[in-house]
């Protein structure tokens, strides 16, 4: 089975609508305002996005109040959000936690939480990585302790997307059945959630610690394979976001190269600059192919989806970083200033490269999967 | 933008099966099969009816290929020597040729009966092909041609050549060119092999001395040769940068992976092996990106003749291909020092029969990828200027008569 990369007219409309919305709600001033706050996003915008545009519940089935869309629509949304550096708990709530609920959670939890998320009443987060620095599931060491009434968690989870603000906290830990999904109440005993000052201030990350914190197991059986899919789905979405950002960097660089004059000519007429832009274009086009392939593969449930997701995360991570770095160079001294948004993309690019595993990590995953 | 006829995939599959009922690739040779394929409009389905096509969207060509593959173990693919004729000759004849030329030339291009070559480059004009110096001078109903072409691939096998010549030296270079279909058997055409880095001669020098070409073999109008040439060059980039393998992990990647499986331990330290493994994975990714990008371009392709975006794949493919074969030599390790086939100068290249021999051959051959069909630097100029809209460089050759421009 395979897919082609065709977008319908409805898809193009969706793209235009999102772009219009983000131009109004996530212009540079809005990004700068939100990135300086601890919460990191504007609740009113989130609410509007959820209620009027159905974006929070994009992947959530209609029976739970969602839009019931799939990965082709998500790819468009992520690309546009990446382009606009949109500050919102979107990746954590609408992608990572939503996929975890869809893939792993029992019926009751799914129904309850997905309804809340789709309506924009709750943000959510999945805590999985730990201080050992590993992004693979085998690196998860936290053991859930069985108690009379349920479970207790002890230990630390790192790089939790919007973990300091999320209304719903989902945690991956080991139980007798293998990797399991737990739900922890935001005000539970022994829970502490702290914002981590991060390289990329447009996306908030938290450190969450547990000390005998009560938790409810909301999955049945070993979730290793389901979680592998959850992470891959998140990588595919993140790859689309990276491509949106890379495309924006290319546009910023070429626009600047057309207007900045030195030695009496636009700098873009010099091949040293022009060829950098051309190389960026090629890389961005290739990265689009990778991100689109991963999202179309998710949408059409291809057997090789895990491979494609690893390939996309490896490729798009490097492309975005390279585009963001070249964007600084092409802007010269201006590119190094706080005033221009160039550095915001550079930071987002590096952070999203490292988040969920860097390019080398995903090349290794891919090599294992295809037998290299 | 071309309007396409609507035909269901299923109907096209039925038509393909009807062709197979009439002639089956397992039973006949390539030429008779492809003649019939042309008659059925299944040569290039995006060409108009009566010219080897059905007026469909270009993406639907894959359906024909797919259906043939389903029903036949033998597939008569485009013959390698016909790539220039099929990739560039056919679209240019279709776009600019007279009715008579189309009827006469197109069927034989597709069937492989007649090979075509591209007579553009000259010793003094490669990247700057519009600066070329071969002349055509009008004489009654004919033109008389003099000059020299170089790097002409398959000229020694060709029946026809796509020729660009200067018909007016007194105007700026782009305005003084005309485009002809040259009969390679005409008196005064001399083809000499030009040996290359691998020892073979895929290409030639072509000398033209007082060659007569009838006026009705001109494509487009007098002085409009550059426009016609652009159609050829855009198609060339797509023909060359076609995206490599159609199959995941196929083509060059499959060869590299095979080599890697055989050689991975090869006395290397664990650290060295890990580094090489990462490079092999990168190469795998890069070739996948080419395949996926070609697939994406096909989905987006609406009209028959490609635009400057074709340069994306051309540039990417050239650079990726060179890296892949450099890596293959590194995987070979010290065996990369030998070259068993030797450098006997010859015109026909034997196909390397082991993956090691292929790697050594391709290591050399792939250097041409970033030169043939426009160098990578020229591709970057095209992408920068025509796709991204960056300003051109100051030019010294645009406004003045061609004969005033300095040449090497
Ligand atoms: C295997 C092979 C097959 C070929 N087959 C054919 C064929 O069938 N028919 C045909 O007509 N031609 C053919 N060619 C010729 C090919 O198109 C030319 O070699 C190519 O266009 C480069 O021209 P050149 O060799 O004169 O190099 P030059 O144009 O002299 O270039 C030399 C170097 O200068 C750089 N350069 C030139 N101009 C610029 C610029 N404006 N900006 C930046 N850098 C620049 C080039 O990128 C290159 O690195 C073939 C070539 C090869 C290698």
C-alpha cells in the first residue's frame, strides 16, 4: 500500500485559515509577549483556537467532541504553527498527550480527558523522559509501587512539555505489566512541578518530581509498542513543525538578501549568499518530503511508519537548524541582535532538534529498523 | 497550464491490458513492443492522442508502468541510449515541431529505433551555452552549418541531433540563436569519441563542416532558438534529476547497503564502524529524500513542461549521488586502491558485474553528475534567481552584440 502527496482544496483552505488566524494571534509581538511569561501562552487564544477552530481536538474523534481529523490536517497545522513560532501547549496537549490517550488509555479515561481537551477546558502533558538523558523507552526507569488504593510514583521526569501548567498530567512508568500509563492529579501529594529555564523560551519545559505521589493506572497491559507509536507520531508532527520554521527562515533570509545593499548591490546578487539560499531551498524541499511522508504514512497507517518518522525527525532536525543558522549569517550583525526574531528561530530549531532525540539518535533508530 | 482529460485509473489499466493482449513483453523484443505501446497512446499518456499519448495527467504514466509490471516478468523500459531522445527530444518536438515532424519522429524516439543526441555545448560555451559559436547561414531553402560541438553523449549512435547554432552574430547572444533537428548522417558531420575519466567514451566531439540542413528542420522561428533550448534544458534537468529509484531502498542505495553488509566488519575498530554506519544511514536517508521528493513533485505536477523547480532535484541528486559513491569507496577500505577493470579506452562500457566493481566505476562516473546537464553552481544560480527571486549578478554580455563579447 502507499499514498501520494496530494492535498485537497479543503486542505489548502485549512492552511489559509490557520495562517490567517496565526497572523492575527501570533505575530512577533505576541510571540515576544508570551515567551516572557511563565505560563508561556495566552489562555484566551487557546480557548478560541479550541472552540472556534477545533484545533485542540483536531485528532480527537467526534464522539469525544473533537474534529476527528487525521495526520494530513495535523501536518498543515503544525507547519503553520512552526512558521509563526506559535506559543501554545499544542505539541504537548493536542499531539503528545492526545496520542498517548488515544493509543494507551482505557475507555473511561479517554472519554473523560479527550472531551475536556477538545473543548479547550484542559491542557495535558505526558511525562516520560528521565534525568538519564535517554529518549528511548528502554531508558525509562521509574517504577510504580502498588498500594492498596492504586499506585505511587517516586522519581523525576524531565523535559515535560508545559508540565508546570498542564491541567492533566500523564506519566509513563513501569508496573508489573511493563510500561504503563498513569494519571496524576495536578495537586497530588508529593508532586512538584518546576519550569526549567530553557534555550527556547517559546516552548515551555518543566521538571516534575514525585515523592510517593498517588497515581492511577489508566492503561491495561504492556504499553511499550503503543508508546513507541505515540513518540513516533509526535516526532512526525514535530518534523512538520520544524519544516514550517525552516521554510520561514529561508524566506526571511531571501527577503533580506534582496533588500540589503552592500558595495552598491543587493547582497543576494553575490553568489556566496545566493548559493547559500539555494542550498537552503533544496534542504527545505527535501525536509518537506520527509515530514510529509511521515505524516501521510501516519494518516494511512503504513507498515513502515516508525522508519519514516525516525527518518523525518533526523532530517528535519538538521535542516531546520542549518536554515536557522544560515539565516543569522545572512543577516550579518542584525542577525545577532535580540531585536530581530532571527534568534528565536535559531533557539527553537536547536531545542526541537534535541527534544525527543537528536538526528544521530534517530539515524540509529532507523538503522536498526531497516537493518543497516 | 494544460487541461487534462479525465480518465479513471481503472480505464487506463484496462487499456494497458488491451495492449498486453495484443503484444506481450515476454514474447516480443523491446522495439516491436514499444511500437505498439506508442500506437495505443501508452507511451507518454500526458502527450496528446495520436502522438503516443492520451492527453492525461503526467502522474498517470506510473499506472501504465505498474500494470505492465503486474502482468509481465519482462518490462521493456526506456532503452538507456534513448534517454536523451525520450527525455528531451520528444517534448521539444511535441512543443515546437510541425505536424509532419511529430508524425515522423515521435514514434521512433519512443520505440528506440532512432537515437537522439543534444548538440549544445561547445569548447568555448558550456555553462554559458547561449554564447556558442557554431554558425548556420541561410542558403536558399537550406542552412549551411559550420562549427564544433563537444561532450555530445551518444552522438556516435544517433540518427538525429538537437542542434543550437548562431544565425545572427550581430545581436545580443540570446537573440541570435536558432534550433534545428540535425540529420547525423548528413555529409559533413563527423563524430569522434572523447574518452572520459573512466576510460570509456559515452560522449564525443562533433565536427560540422558545410553541413546542409533544410529550413523546415528548424524548431521554432529563426532567432528563437534560446526559447526552444530552455524547454530542452528544463526537461533535461528533470530527466537527469528524476529522483533515482522508484522503490524504497532500491537503486544505488541497495548497492551501497549490500556492500555495507559484506564489508561492515572489515577489520575496523568499533568506533570506525559506528561512524561508517552513521554515514551509510545518512546516505540511505538522502536517497529516500530524493525518491520522496520526486514522488511529491509528480503529485504537484500539473502541466507537461517542468519549471525551474526541476533544478531542486537535479542539484540534490548530483551532490547526494557523489557522496554516496565516495562513501562506497570508504566502505571498501583499502580495496578501494585497486581498479580491476583497468582503464582500457573504449566506446561501449561493459556493465560492472560485481557490486565492488560498480562502486569503483560509479565513484568515477558520478563526478559528472554535478557537471552534465548544467553544473551545480549553475543550478544554484537558477534556484536563487528564478525560484527565490534573488537579483542577478552584473552582466557584461547582455546588451552587446554576441561578436563583441570576449570568449575563451
Ligand atoms: C558526462 C557528460 C555528458 C554531457 N553530455 C552533453 C550532451 O549530450 N550535450 C551537450 O550539449 N553537452 C553535454 N555535456 C556538457 C555539459 O553540459 C557541460 O560540461 C556543462 O554545462 C559545463 O560546461 P563546461 O564544461 O564548459 O564548464 P564551464 O562552463 O567552463 O564551467 C567550469 C566551472 O565554472 C563554473 N561556472 C561557470 N559559469 C559560472 C557562473 N556563472 N557562476 C558560477 N560558476 C560558474 C562551473 O560551475 C564549473 O565549476 C556533458 C557533460 C558531461 C560531463
